[in-house]
């Protein structure tokens, strides 16, 4: 774990020199990052918060239901690839906040900025909590201490390197996670006597994709939510806008979709196996199923590797959201509202200071999660209350020239208030609590209904938004803004930055591979399996380094 932390923090420091020189390098990673890096980053930063603790807990209790839930994410990713990713690139903006300002105005931009920062506190805390929970189970340290330590590591390297540090660490973390899962699954099956025993000893209904709590209606509503979230979350919009063109932005979502079709099937096997080994976990104890299995079946020297893989994957989403929050605050609040004349260097340092402050607040919220009913309750309740209200209006506006600042803000405010009422006040007043399906349907359905009503109203009035038309005209002009020499300079700087980033990835992957080989050679058992995985990773990193070096020569 210590070696992992040093490697990740070292990556952040590596990109400090880029971020210090150039605001575009810090906030947009140059604007032309390789699509495959953005795609892997989107994938690993998305699944991490829920896979091991949230969905792992559901897999332990209900089996295949967890896989069905995650399959909805692949369907949503496919919809984003077809319709949304390219639409974001066509806008010509770098961030979602910039889009809101140009499409609706400064007041609406402030409204959504503050709302997004508030939501980000809870979503990032919902990531830090499971990280701390896993380290807590493995190490015996207090939960709050684990949350604080991991949170500090994430905040420091995100503050150091900006978006490029986030993208590169995401790819490295993907490699660590893949290695960890590939090692733990065969060992886990060996513990229970093979896949036949999982099928034979599983409780009744364990391989049914829906149940009374997570119904088909919930799955359909969750597809809508995931589409809003993958397509409209401000952290992920940067993945679509920071590539070279519209086709590449679609490829970013395409990688996400392909990986989500395959990986959840693999990820959910360990907690399902642990249900056979120990069927006696109750309440919030099921959140610990993944880590308990690892402690039981893995050789002592390899527990750190698997824990590093889980922590790295989960940490990825935290650094993505923190980077987005820092970008929004520094560029859209500090630079545009408080100090319009601030230099790039000053704005970057403000972003770093905000990262530290935001990270500290997130750690505090993460410590509060057990009091709120546990991670599953917090994640799904936040999704139903705020997901549709915040993201649906912006996504709708990508395809409509009619929506105005009045319509989208009204939709967000009314949806938030109604869903908060249904979740927190209505059960006390009437004694009626919505089940998971109705809660999710209301969370997605209310904003969509309101937007449809506004759309029909504007059609009847034959009204179109002047700002939408102006934005389309400006996006068309932007292509011709730079001279040939200026455009070549921009492309050259982006290529230099990309080459440097890929070299860092290659060297980091080689270090990870070599470390896994060393762990395998020192392990008391399963030496061949571990060394093989490590060797493949080491060779892959070397091949990547040689390829980028030849390309540069």
C-alpha cells in the first residue's frame, strides 16, 4: 500500500511542471488527449465508488441482481456514445460550466455551479467512505483515520497535477485493479471447490436478475438515471471535450460501454463466493464482504496488492470529482466573478488551494455516512434526489434550441424540492415511504415531465432561445479563429503533452508489473499465477514505452 501511494503521488508531482506553465494543461490536459486514455479514465472513475462496497454488498445479499444493475450502466453508456458524447464536443466548450454560461447566462451558471459543488461533496464522500472501509477492515485502524489518510493522498496528488495527473493515475489504477481481480478470482474458486459449488450452495433466487427490491421498473428507471449521469456529470463532460474531435469523444463512451459489458460479471464473483463461505453477515456488515474474502483466501503478501487495486479504483472517482470541483471554482467563480484579471498561474494556485479545502470538507462528510444509513442508502438516495434534477435539464438543452434559463432552473429547483419532500418529509407526515423503484422513477420522471411541458409550451409559442442560436454560431466560428501557424502551435503542444503522459503511463505500468512479480516470488503460494500476471503487465508497459519512443524518433 505504501509503494502504491508513493507511485500515485509521484505521478501527480510529475505533471506539476505542466500545470504550472499552462492553465489549459492543468484544467483540460491540453485539449487533445488520446481518446483511449480518456475512455479508460471514464470507465475506472465511474465504477469505482460502488463496485466493491455498494454493488459488492448487493452481490453478497442478492447475487445476480448486482450484475443486472451494472448492465444498465453499459446500456446507458451505449446511449451516451450514440447521442450525447459527440453533442458535448460539438458545443466547442471545455467544461460543462462554460456551456451553462454560454447557453443560458451568468446567473444560471452560478446557480448550477453552486449546486454541482454541493452535490460533489456528497458524491465524493460516498467514494471516500468505501475506500476507508476497505482499509479499515484490512488494517484494523479506525474508520475515520483510514478515511482521513486516503483522502489526504487523493487531494495532494490531484492538487499537484490537475487533469493530466487524474487521467494517468486512472489508467495506472485500472492496471492495478485488473491484476488484483485476475489473481483473487481463481484463488476464491479454489477455496469453495470450484464454480459448481457456487451454483450448488447458493441460496434460492441468487441467480435471478431482479427481485422485490430491485425490480424491472427500477432497472429501467436506473438506465435513465445512468444516462443522465454518464452524459451530464460535470466531471465526465471533460472526458468528452478534451479529445481532438467528435468521433474520438464517441470512442471515449464506446470504451466505457465495452468494458462495462464484460467487467461487472467478473467483479461481482468474489462477494457472491463469500456468501457461500460465510452466509452470516447482516446489515452494514455486508459492505465488508469483498475485503473479508480477500483476507480469508489470499496469501499474506498479496493482500496489499489486492487492497491497492480496490483502493486505487475507488480513489479514481474521488480525484476525478475533486479535479472537476477545483476547475469549476477556479475558472468559473474565482477567475470570471472575483478576479477577472487573474493570471493563469494565480488561477492554478487557487485551484490547488480549493482542492485542499474541498478535500477536507469531503472527508468530514464521509465520516458522517454510517449515521445516514450506510453507503447503499446514501448512493441511491443521492441519485434519485439530485441526479435527474441536476443533469437532465442540461442534457435536454443539448438537443433543444427552445429551453431557456427559466425553464431549466425551474425544472431543477422543483424536482429537487419534490424529491426531497418525498424522501425526507412525506414518510413522517403520511407514514408512506416510497420503495426503491418508485423513488428512482420519481427522481428521473419529475424533471423529464417538467422539461417536456416547457418544450411543448415553447413550441406552441413558436419561441426559440437567442442564446442557443448565438452559441451555435460561435461554435462554428471557433474552428476558424486561429491562423494556420497558431493552430499548428496548439497541436504541437498537445502532441508533446500526450507523448509525455503516455511515457509516464508506460513507466508506471512497468513499475506495477515488476512489483507484482516481486510479490509473487515472495509469496508462499500461488506463485505462478501472480508472477504470470505481473510479467504480462511488465511486458505491456515496456511495449508501450518502445512504441511511443519509436513514434517520437
